[in-house]
């Protein structure tokens, strides 16, 4: 067991939630598998483990040759607080290793050049895309990333704009918490990016929670009580809602590296800054590749 976890467990309720090793848990040699899957359930261990669909899918995936599926659950509030403290400990460890951290500050390319760095890693992240649709600045418009992080709260009838992976999983998350949810997507298919393993469960949950789907609907306007769309036939469709949640993709944050490149200082972009925002596999690959080059 990780030493940090050992220190945390005595300070939380029900520590058995976090140690693993339950009966019938599948353990495989990482060197002998081609694909590792983190099967995430957006609630606590006890609730997730009682979910029949999760148990079935866990077994199905682990019966596949070369696949290892492991379950992941949301922490309870006390564990969440301990994890935040552990993150602070990591910052201290980085500082003790001689890494100089400049928190809450920005640096221009000119400043980095003048500081004499031999290489720069661009990891400035990304932000949610927010097209200039009339009404987008209204108080009832929220951001999916912030909703999932608990930074924004929505209630009642909710329209989720965007039927990609983030939008669909946000819709499922809100529906499970009692919201009446509609998913609006301009393409002709919702959840096109979901894996064939997860998609059937997602759609079944939509059916259970009564999530309404509006593919081939282009948003024209946000109102305080509705979203105005245009369907594939060009007809106007008004979808009533109390809140609107944007999940319309992500855009890499800008970083002008021209001054660094002109000074022959190599710039390596990783993660969200590497041109493919909100893609964890891309973040891992670009980070690893960059570390190998330096």
C-alpha cells in the first residue's frame, strides 16, 4: 500500500472503501495486458459496488484477453479533504527537490527568454469552448467542467448543450441527482465518442432517468426559460429549461512562443496545450514523449 494512503486512512470514515482487495477482485500482470481501463462510478464505493450493471461490465471486460479493468469510485467528503492535503504535500516535496514554483503568476515569452531557460514546456491547459450564441452570458448558463467539479450548481430542468463524452456524462450525472435533463447536439448522433462498452449502459441510464435527446439540433439562442434550436429540417424548436450547461468542447489556451523560438529556445507543448484538448491519453503521451526528449 502507498505510504501516503497509509497515513491518510486512520483519519477517514470507512477506510475499507479505499484499500481495494475485495473478494473476486481481478488482478492482472500489467506487463501482460494491452489495455487498462479505469471504470469510474460517480458515487461512493458502497453505492457503486451495489450497481448490477457495473458488476456485469467489470466481469465482461476482465474476461477479454489483454484487457484489465479496475474500478474507481468517488471519495467521501473527509477523504476528499485529505486528498487535497496530500496535493499540498506533493507541492512541498517538489519544492524540497529544488523545483522553483511560481504560483498565481503569469510569464510572457519575453520574460522566459530573458530568464535564460534552455527549454520551455508549454502546459498552459485549456478552457471550455463558448461560442458567441445570444444569451450565453445569462446567469442561468453554467459550464460542464465547473458543474462536475462542484464549483457551479444547477437544479430542476437542465439543458446540456453538446452530446460528446463530457456532455453525455454530465447529463447522466445530473439526471442521477434528480434533474430533468435534455441533451442537445448539432451532429446527428449523441455520444459518438463513447466506447461500445460504456455506451449501452449510458443509454440505459438515460432511459431510466428520462433523459431526452435532441440530435441534429443547432442552438440559436439561450433564454432564461428555454433553449431555442433549429432542427435538421430548419424548423424552430424551443426546449424549456431552468438551467443551461455548456459542454461544447475545449480549446487550448493561447501561448505565444514566437519570441522563444526566435531565440532558438525549444518549446514543447504537452497535454491540453498540444492541440488536442480534454484528451487524457494525449496528455500522458505528450508528457512522456517530452520528458524522454529532454
